[in-house]
C-alpha cells in the first residue's frame, strides 16, 4: 500500500525552529540517503559518523524534492524555490520521529519492550519473544540474530535497524496482529536516536562491560549512551535493572519509568538462586520457586531472571511464566552445545568481549572441575576496539588448558596482525599452551583433534554468525557447521 502524508502533519511531533516554504504539501516518501531523494520526497540531512549529509543539500536542486529537514539551513543560492526547508535542533532525532509518524506510530499499538546492556541482549529479547508465544500471543522480535514478524523471519543486518526500517517492521507487526514486540537496543542506536519517537512499555538492563570503544571512545560515553534509553522511557512504563551490576542503578537515575530490580546476590524484586548446574541445564530458584531450565551458567541465570521479571511486568501471569520458563530453549550460537561419540563436548558461543569470555569459561570450569580439560578457540574482530584484544587472549589463557588464537571477522585488517595484538597480552607461562592458527576452519579442526574424551572445546566470538567478513566481502562460514563436521571425523 502506497503511503502519502501531508508535511504539516508529519512535523507535528518535531520541535521546529524555522521553516522556509510551504508546510501544506504532500510527501511521497522519507529518506536520509540523498541518492534516493526525488520527486515529492522528504530528505532528512543527518550528521553521521562518516559523513555529514548537509553537504548533499545543494545537489538536490531541481530533483523535485518536496522538503528538507536539517540542522543548518542552506544559503539562498543553494536552495530550491520549489522545496520547503525545515530547521530542527537534531536531525537524527527528527528522523526517528518522522519515521514513527510516517508509519502511523506503530509502537503505540504494541507492548514494546527494549533490552540493552553489553551482554545478554539477544538471549533476553529472544526469550521474551518466545515467552509471549508460549503465552498464546502473537509477537515480534528485533534482534542481532534475526527479526521476526510473528512467525515470519526477516534477516537482521544491524542489532537495531535504522529508524525507517525499524518503524516499517513495527508496522508490519501491527498489521500481522502482534500484541507484543521485543527488541535489542544497542548503544549505537540510542546515541544515534534510531529509537526516537518509539513508545516503550518497558526496558531491561543486563550489564555493562567494555565494548565498542572504537565508537564511544570511553566507558563513560558508552554507559551514558545506554542510559539515554532509560531517560526516554515514559511514565507508566517499567525499567528492570540488574542490581548486581554497578551501572544498574545509574541507568535509572533520571527515568520516569517505575524501577524494578533483579539479582543473584541480594534482595531484589526478582531474586534468583542457582541450586544445581550441568552442561545441559540448571536448577534455579526464582522468587522461592524451584524451576528446571535448559540453560547453563551464571550469566544465563541472570538472563533468565531478567526474562522472568520482564515477563511478569509485561503482564503475563506469574504461574504461567513459571511453567513456561522450563520450556524455553537456548538461542542459536549462545552456549550451544555439540557432543561427539568419543565424549568430546564443543560449545559455540557469541562471547566477543573479555567479560563475556570470563563468564562462559568460568561456567565451563565450574562444571568440568579442576581436572577437566578446556580448549578455547578465540579471535577478535578487525577494525574494532584494539584495546580488548590482549585482554581477551589473557582471560582465555587464564581459564583454559590450551588456547588457539585465530581469525574472527578480520574485515580490512590482516588476521595475523590481529592475532599478534592478542598474543601480546599473554604471560610467559601462557605461550607454551597457545597456538596461533589464522585459518579459523583449521583452528576448529585442530582443537577437535587435540581434545581428549571428557574435554570441552569453547569456540568463541561468532556464535550465530554464518559468515566471515574479509576485505569487505562476506564469505559463508558457520562455527556450528564447522565443529559438527570436525566432530564426525
């Protein structure tokens, strides 16, 4: 169905500073890409990380563009007399609000819950989506792994899509009869106002550790980007935060939402205790109720406590939630377990930060004991935070009997250079138990060949990703496929 709106109606959600030209005119489409701006369209000039779209405004003359939204009005000679120019304080924020208005404010017709934090976003958001389905509702999911409009899968390209794609997906959820939607909210998305204009019923905070320093530069900036999400939550919504994380209560300092907490260590609104843990499951006690779950590890206990609390705060009956917790299954590439006939266990996990590696390896060590062998295969992404590379190698070596440093997504960097950065973090005693194999397939096969019955292999970093990105090209590569094939040899 073709969508058209009057410009004056679309501007209703914006704080407009100045307008040059007519506001009463029809708009045939919205874009932030000047190459797509044409007859009857509204172009939003956003100042991005790589380029400032304001410089493309003069080039739109004569293309029939109906309106331009910008932070800086072009000079008279760069303006088109047939175009309306609208000045705002923040174009990125305006794009989010315009996108929401364009698609009829779809988030207001859903119970939308956002999940943010360094680790656990995908698992928590996906399990909330699964919980809603188990409760008998239609629901949508926006995640790193895949987007879902009820049962229809739509490949994900970003943790949080751009505002127009995001609102289009939410609109499709409304059209499909969804009652609920659950989404990961990345720090980039909050900082870049991709979620501006959305109406959230609640927000969940998992934890905060070092990540995305290539973008945010400091941990404080990264933390404040996450906090922006809770600052925008409206009165009447809920904010559920991890009380055991030192950033938890900081997140909700300025929120209008009603604050709730969850914890494994102290009193909280939603309290969890680990009773028994195995490689294939855990017995948890949630608010005094013993519940068997198909997940392993303290980090997953936190994720499940967040799911338990958020499900209840979203409005699902507590008794039904307790039953359905046992029916939930792990997310693809998140502590996903494979076993060979000769007794070797391999675990594929998305852990790609030092803290995530510590969580996963500590969980494995707790289960296998001090005598059990652990082999870790790990790499680090190219064109990303260099500072975490030596830290990831060190944490892997501290907690493993053998380590294989390998390629992840090298992107535009040389794999051997990334591995050298990682190796620089190792102690002298770690070198003897460390191999460097830049070919990831060969690294996985070597780990399987080295493993003895009863030992556990952790293949970390890529999880669900079905590709390797090298020099701008994505090649098919799936850790899960590779390890399953290796285990059959």
